């Protein structure tokens, strides 16, 4: 069970479900029918993070239950927490090792759109193609993924890439290093000292 910082809401983990209630009226606002291992409110009370037993940790809007983000984890986590500034969700996974102290794996994941865009653009080397956009973003209107890529139309029409763009790519490529010159050898005639005259 967890209360929002302002006391307006309470989240419970009872009977294999996450339920959120108004504390004043006792009215249930929404529920998720999954086994919950941990639940917490953000510091402003606007969001709830929950660690589920059979699925990835999820962030919800407190008053509506709208799913805002689902965090990717390889294994179920034991606990969740918000950073003090509300920009990150921290997940905690406890690994039991026989005969040893348990190990705790802590993962920090950003919730801010600007941070997520910056992270994605630092890893992408090109814009998304039409097929990739459709696969990952569905019916969202197509736009350039990162500002450094220019127009996404260049991917759909590769033969129409402006010359300046092509030159830019060539300029960015790193030429292979020049081969090292072979070691210099001294001819034997030069290596032999001159004989003293009689």
C-alpha cells in the first residue's frame, strides 16, 4: 500500500491487482488485474510506478490510470522508486546467491521526452525508413527522427540526395591510415668502413 504525497490517493496491492482509490470518498478510480510486487507515487503525486510480477514495470497517470511508459527489463524487478526530481524511475532487482549475500541491480530509466530523444539520437546513425516508422510508431504522423539527419524524404528517395549532403557524408568519413614506409636499409658497401691507404 502507498499514499500519494498530498494524501488524496491510495494505491493497494491486494488480490492480485493494483487498485487506486480516492482517500476522501473511498471511490476506486482504476485497477490493473496483475500481481504487484511494489508500487510508489512520484513526489508531485501525478504518477504511479508499479513493479509487476509477470510483466515490465509500468508508469501510470494517477487520476486516470493511463499507461504512460512501460520500462524494459530482462527479469521481473522487486521494487521501484522515482528520483527526487521526477525525471527518472529506478528499478531494483534482488538476486539471491546460495551461500552469499544477495546482489542488488539498480537500473535508472528516464521519463522525460527530451532525455529519451537525446538518448535515441545519440545511438542512431540515420533516420527511420517509412517501414521502420510504421513498425515502431504506428499511425503517428511521420517526421524527422533527429534534427541532425535532415529530411526523412532522403531515405525514401535515395537517388535524390542533394550533392551537399553527399559531400557532407564524405567529409565525415575517416580515410584509412597511410601505409608505413618500409624500414630503411643501409647498403653493404656504405656499411663497410674504408680501408686505410698504405
